[in-house]
């Protein structure tokens, strides 16, 4: 009897102690790579698939070499992302040289020659404490695309032919198209086109808008994956409204200093491999096949021995 | 058979532990039980308080999160208004956005502090913090700058460049944070609820257990302590009433077992003593009877030769007085010695008869008996010029001759043992319960208190026969007579101040 009472008391005691709830502290330890500085490199990208892909390519290659990179994809158009760069929220982002000159440097009479354009852009950036790393072999120029049917109907071959189209030509394009020189502004100035009206679309949507007839023409990029199979007609640009658009990373000189020569070496090595065909293939994989840009970039870098 | 023995062994083992140890163990168990119940209740109350506190924290976290969301919406709306409106009204839109931009880090750090105890939530808040930071640094601030320098560009950018999408993403993260926080609140409340109901259960159960234990202890004490004590008390009462064979069963090995054993040993010893007493009493009676018989026979048988000797001594004196010359004195010696021996033998016979002869009891006025005794002592009283006063005396149940003899002996002694002055003797009586106490008081020589007992023994004399003649058997006879009547006799005295002899006789019934 007495043993039973003791056992019960003991059980009660033990039950009272239980149920306190453990919840051990979780210690998270992070080991940095052997990069030269503590602060990671803050890399941004513009807000369309090719830009995101470029960000993955540069970032992964740098990470493979031990540089700590924080990638912020999809930030916005050049106007915004460059503002973020100069405001100190970013250290680096890949930019199209033509857009940089026309929209950021406000240089409407930019050189037609890619090398001259590169020098001009670099000079512009260096005045503000930034610089350009090496540019890519590929150029993703802006262009106007129409469906083959529409081209046949109005006898379109060049942009100038759009003047013959009766009524309004609806152009599906990113919102900034309306205010850019490489947009309605330049087209009006160089070709005297007054019948164009911009329909703002997120980049990448314009092909579907063309297919559905919501727009008559679309502002596209020459490296778009959709252009691989000749389903669309690109209109010639004899008066050179759309400049060449080679890509080069814009980087703050402070970041360049703190991360050492390795940063420029790795980025330049990546840029050198980015040909037009390589870009178009990768764009098709991302946009048409719906693959993860991270995986596509990884595959490319491994193939190019950059990772 | 086997089972019974086993049970027996178990009982013995349990009962071998001292009661003190058992009581201490029981109290300790009860204390532990009560203490445990208290501890459980305290734990439950603490748990509930903690739950309330953390629920309050969670509520605060929800509030801080909502505040943050509101700040972000303010910023985004301000940005849109700022970008969309003309130069004159844009500052109006920018001001709230700027204020919200300045205020949000405080809300964020408050939120971070409030979820610091939940790693999962902490991670969510970290993600939200990064998203908000990105929104502010990569979208809001650049857009403001752009709006200031190039309003047209800013206006075109704001249409599709995803400020809204970013906010929606942040809001989704907030939603998951809030859902998780609400879930935390609910589960904490559930747990506290569960714990408190369990504590109530434990408390009630513990109290019931304590009550049961108390009842068990009471029953146990009754069984283990009170009942055995009562058994011993009953046996003691039986023993006191003379039933010396009373014993208690010994079935324990604790303090009460010791008590029972002690009682039994005492009873054993008492019983044995009484048996011995009875045996020696019987022995004594038998030898007394033999002695009495012997004395009676001897004194009776001695009387005849003594008479013969006395007769021959008389004949010698009568017939040969002339021949004897001086020898006649020798014959006188023989005669007086013979007389003395006869007196002695007479007294001895009387003593041996006293107490053996059946009493002829009758109701008799004691005054009458005293009167006879004084008549018989008229000679010595007159000779000693004694003054005898007799109070009114009661009627008693007594044997006439024997009690007369008692008065006669006592008054005779009072008259005999004078201290040179004329004796003053007082006789009286007073009731003493169902008896009467009679006294015979004198102003004689008295005696030492140490002698007061001895003088009632046969042939016990305090003085030489030359000083006060007598055989020393009178008081012994008185003692026997009084004892045969169921009374007792004693003396209180002081040397030189006289003595008071008292004896008791039964009063007349009714």
C-alpha cells in the first residue's frame, strides 16, 4: 500500500515537471567564401527574362570563384535600376549600352559604332564613380516585329513603310517605349511616324498580343527566343533609331576596389562567351520551354568551363 | 495451510516496523502528495501566465505587422500620386510617403523583437525585412529620385514596373506571418488550456488522494493503535477486578506488542505471587491450628500433674510441718511456683480457645458488658483508687463472654500500669462506618510507638514481672476475640502520657 502511494506521488511529480517545452536555440552559422571583403556584392537585374538570365550568369560565375553575391533580380527598367545603383542600393548590374546612353546618359546622338558607344558609355559612368566592365559579343537591339500576314497586307519591309498603314498602328511595348528615344520619340523624329500608338505591355507579352491581334506591331529584342523559328517579321531600321545593344556590367568603382581584380576578370570571362546564338538559345530555353534561368545559366557556365 | 502461514509472515513483517516510523512515513507521504499537487498547480498557473503573455506578444506582433503593411501602402500610394500628379500637388503626395519611409524601420525592428522567441517567425520576418528593404531601396527611393529629375520617365516606369507586385509579394509574406502567428496564439492557448485542465485534474485528484489517505490513516490508527490499547485496558480492568488469568494476545512486534508483552508479564507475576501467598497462608493456618491444638492439649494435660504437685505440697505442709523446720519455706516456693504455672496454663488455654470456639453472637448493650467487667475488677480498682468513667455505649452484635473479657483485660491493664498517680480510666464509643469504635483511655505509663504493634503478640511483655505481674497473654486474647468479630484492635500512646486502646465491633444491622 505504502509503496503504491509513493509510486503515485512520484508519477505526479514527474508529470508536473514535464511539458515545459524545450525549443532549443537554433544557431545558424554562415561561412563566407574567401572573397576579399566582408560585404557581399549586391547585383541587380532589369525586369525581363534576358536580363534575369544575364544576372544569373554573372552571379553564378562569381560565386563559383568564391565571391559572395546577393542577386536582386527583376528590379525594373534602366531608369529605376540605374537610380538604385547611383543611390548606393546596388554595386553592379548588367546593362545594355545603347539604352544606357539614350535613356540614362540622355545622349540622343549616340555613336552608331558599338566600340564608340561603349567608350562614350564608359566615360559617362566613370564621371559618376562607376565604370563598365568588358562588353558582350552579342547585341540585343530593339526592333519592331509584325506578323507575316500584317506585313503582306500593308506591304511592309522597313519601319518607314509604316507610314503607308492607314489609321493607327498599335505598338505593343514596355511602358517606357512611349518616352524613349528608342521608342516613339526616335521613330517620330527619324521617320516622321505620327500614326503609332504605344500599348504598354510587360516585356515578353508582346508576342502573344501580336498573335491575338491586340496589337499590330511589337517592340522586341533581336535575341528573343521567339524569333528563332521565323514566325514574325522584323522591320528594317535604315535610319538607325534602334542602336546596337551590347551588354556590359555597370559596377561601382568602390566595389571593384573592395573585391579586387578577380571581379573584373570573372565578369569579363563570362561576357566574352555570350554570343548572339548562345543568348538566343538560352532565351528560348527560359521563355519558350519555361526552364528556370538559374539552371539554364548553370548549364551554360559548366559547358563554358566557367563554373 | 501454506497460504495462512504466508499471510501470517506478511502480517508479522508489517507489524515489525515501529508505529513511530509508520506514522512518520505516512505523514511524509501525505506531505509529498500535497507538495506535488501544489507544484503542479504552480506550474500550471505559470504556464497559463506565460501563455497569456506570449499571446499578448503575438497580438502586438500582429499590430506591428499591420502597421508596417499600412506604411508600405502609404509609401506606394504616395509614390504613385507623386509620380502621376503635376508639379504643384506632388509634394502633397510625397510627404506621407516620406514620413512612412522614415517610420517603417522602427516598426520593423519592433516586429523583429516581438517574434524573437520563434525561430520560424523570425525567419519570416527576416524575409519580409529583406523584401521591404528591396522595395524601399530598389524601388521607392530610386523612383522618387527619378520623379524629381525626369517626371515623364518616372510616369512611364510606374505603370508596369512592379511596385504593386512587390507589395503584393510582401503582403503575401505578411499573410503567412500572420497566419502562423495566429496559429501560434491558438496553439499556445490550447496548450495552456490543456495544462490548466490537467492541473485542475491533478489538484482534485491530489485532494481526493489526500482525503483518502487521511481516512486510511485514521482507520489505520484505529486498527493499529486504538484497538490494541483498548484490549489492554480491558484486560487491565479484568485484572484489577481480580481475574488474574486475564491476558492479551501478542500478535505484534512494535510498541503495542511491547505493551501487551509487559502486561502479560505483569499478570503472570501477579498470578504467581497470589498463588504463593495462598499456599503460604494455608501453610500458616495449618501450623497455627497445630500449634493451638498442641497448646490446648499440652496445657490441659499439664493441669493434672500440677494439681497433683500442689496437692502433695499441701499434704507435706499439713502433715510434716513440724519435721521440716526451716524447710517449710521450700514447700511454699513449690506451691507458689505451681500456682504460677497453673495461671500460665489457664491463660494459655484461654488464648488457644479464643478464636477457635464458635462465637455465640447476640445483640447486646455494650454498657452491660462493661458493667460485668468492672464488677470482676472491683478489687484491683478499689486497691488502686482508680477513677473509671463510662460514656453511653451502643448495642452491638457480640459474644457476651469474650467481649466482656476484652473490656476486662483492657481496664485491668489500665489499672495495673499506673505511673505512680491514681489511675483515671475513660470508656467510650463512636460510630466508624458500619462499626463502632470503642476506646479505653488511661493516664498510665504509656509506651513507645514502636512497641504499639508488638504488645498484641502472645507472652509479649514490655516490663519485668517484678514491676507489673501478669502472663503477657491478655492483649493477645483481646486481639483474637476482636478479630473473630471482624474488627481490629490498636493502641495510640505516648510514654508517660497514657494510652488509648481502641477496637471495633460490628454495629447492629438496620
